[in-house]
C-alpha cells in the first residue's frame, strides 16, 4: 500500500468483509498498485474453516505409520507433475499417500492432503484451495476421493495450467467414474497407476510372518522348488494362505475384525447400486441382476460363459448382460477372460468370468467352490503385471506364452500333456517339483 496511512474498520456481513472509513477523504488515501481503492472492498474469506482441513490433515499424518508400504509405492515416479492413482475402495491408496508425505517432506506445510468429500467443499472449490495453498508456500496437493466432486477434471486441469510449480496427486475409489473422467486434455497430462489389493506376499509381511522379495514369473517358474523349500523351512505357509484367501486381500481386514465381510458387502453394494448406475444407462432391474450374477458366479464351478443360458437365467438381453459384465470388470468386481485370438471390447463374449479376488467370493457365498477359488486366486496374482487369456487346453494362459492347469494336490498333467511351457498349479501343497508348482507361491509376484 502506498500513500498516507488510512484508518479503517473491518465490518462483517455474512461471509463478506467490508473496509469502512471514517471519511471519504480517508478512503481516498488508500492505494493498491497506484490505483485508488473503492469505498467497499469485498474479500472472499477463502480461509474460512481452512484450519479444519489442516487439522484433519495433521491428525491423519499422526495416525499413519511407516512399518509397511504397498508394492506400488516404489514404482510411482512421485516427481511427475500430475499423478492419478486408481484402485478399489479399501486397498490402501490414502495410507500410501500419507506415508509418502511423511517420508518426503521435512516441512509438512509444503504438502496438503484433503478428501474432496469434506464438507468444506460444499461452499468452496478446489481452485480456491489450490490458490490458498500456493500463496502460502505449498508445492504439492494431494486430492483424495475426487470422483465425489463434480467437475474435478476441469479444475485439476486449470490448476495444472495455472500453477507451474504445483504438483498434484489425484486418487479415487470409484474405478468406473475415474475411467470415465480421464479423457480429453487431462488424459494427456497425467501419469496413471493402479493399486491392487494385497498380494499374499504383502499379507505375510503385514502379519509380520515373513518379509519376502518379489519374484518375476520367470524366476518363479525356474526356481520354484528352491524358493518354496527355503520359505517353508521357516514358515508354515498353508494356514496363512487359507486365511488370506478368505479375508486378506483388502488391508482393512486388520481394523474390521469380525466386521470385515459386512464392510466388504457394503463396498459391493455401493458399486452395484450407486456407481454402476451413475456412469451407465442401464435398466433399473439391472442392479438386481448384477447381484444375481455375482451369486451365480460365487457358487458355481469355474464359469465358462454360456451367454444364452445366462441371459435366460437373468431374463435379460445379450447386450445388456455383456454390458453388465463389462461394467463389473471395470469396477474391479469381476475379471473377464477372452480367447487369445479375440480382442477385448464390451460386446465381445468372454470365454470365462471370474471374481476379481477370492475375498469377494467368501463375502457373497456361504459355500465357495474350490475350483473357482483357485482360478480366481491365480488370476488375481498374475493379472497385476501380465496379460491373461483363456486357452483351448488348460485353465489359463499368461502373456500368450505360459499355460497353467489349476487343481488340488493330486492334480495331474493329462489335460496339458505334451504342451510346451505348460505347468500344473496345485493347491494344498507346500512344495512342488518339476513342472508342478504350489498355488500359494504365485502370491509373490507383486
């Protein structure tokens, strides 16, 4: 401010502040950038309740520990200006972000974590938040649950363009809404990552049973006997494996205890009844049909898809059923397997459908079919870093190269006899031999 000192009072009317002067002459002595100030200056109180956002941020940091971090943490290039982290609800995105802040920022004020479902955003925008944070020395903005904030894509794009030094990390637990939103200009600006649920390796580490290295698939196939022998000489693996299959994929199993399946069912219900209808023009009764489809899948043998039979059971058209399966795959509830020669698209019939992970099966069915459970587990562990398809022989082809036949401990090679690069994957065994590999060992792939 230049010129003579002007005496004024601050008058509050609602959320508007006015500078009031004792006289017109006093007001005329107030200058900003060599221009006279108007008699009343409206000030938007952007910082109103801002202390609550920072208090929440501080409490969350204080409650975050660093003794265990997810596999994805080291794979992310945190120096990218705009990062999008996708992942189903409950897989640990928020914890990973808070751990990054604790590890990286000596001055925690340089970063700010907020969830966009916070009530503060009922009357304020993300742009206002970014302006406040930037003008107060902030350099990194972490925006969680972005799918709950209407128009977040445009505001994030504006922040990206308007604040050259601001780094943004965006996360959301609605896989469907994020996929729908990441198009246009924003899609060319961001680096995207997907966080999956816990691998069996991570589960053992989280339970403080064993800290094991990640294996490549090539290493696993070549050295499985030695690797399994070394691990099982120190740890009784199979009891932990059984617990993992039932309730070890989602990290919140530790905090929920006996309420684990209730929470998982709530997540499933939110996806089916709210998220799927919000992004797709589907019939109202498709919500019920989606639940019916999941119940059928949980209780049956590995489901080689007979689309005509399924349409008849669900009393729906072929296109509607395929669209529903497509949506549930993108929502991380199901997994489609196509023949290696076929391309993937919404209206192409998959050869087989499985659950995304075994915990979903146990949450939905009183009796889980063992064959489906085994194939679901193998697909969930190999599908993170590899391309899966449905073979003419056996149960699963990985990267168009390796063929797997999945079964119990007495499973033989008759169905894949004389097939190059083929293996039997057996449940209920600690150690394999030759081309027979224990099922649990595939949990070390990430």
